[in-house]
């Protein structure tokens, strides 16, 4: 259970994302996409221990994209 709480603490909620500026959101989106790509590579070569992180990362990218679209 402690691991799940730490994972959720790292993920920004939609409300927190809405408080960010468009420039900050674009930077965060680029950073998250880079992390997702790295995780996909690790998964492909069987080095990713928690495959559930892929789903969480995809959702975070979608969440950021949605908030960015709302602001633009």
C-alpha cells in the first residue's frame, strides 16, 4: 500500500495541472512523454519491473494534454 501512495504523490492531479501556465504544461508534457518513451524501451528489453507504470504514464500524458487543450 505504501508504494501506491508514493506513486500517486508523484502524479499531478487535474486541479494541480489547471493551476499551471501553458508554458509549464508544455514542458511537463514533453518531460512525461520522454519518461514514457524510456519506460517503453525498458519494457521491450524486460528491464521494467512495474509494468503498471506504463498505464499510469499514458494517463498522465493524456491528463496533461487535456488540460493544455482546455487552456488553449
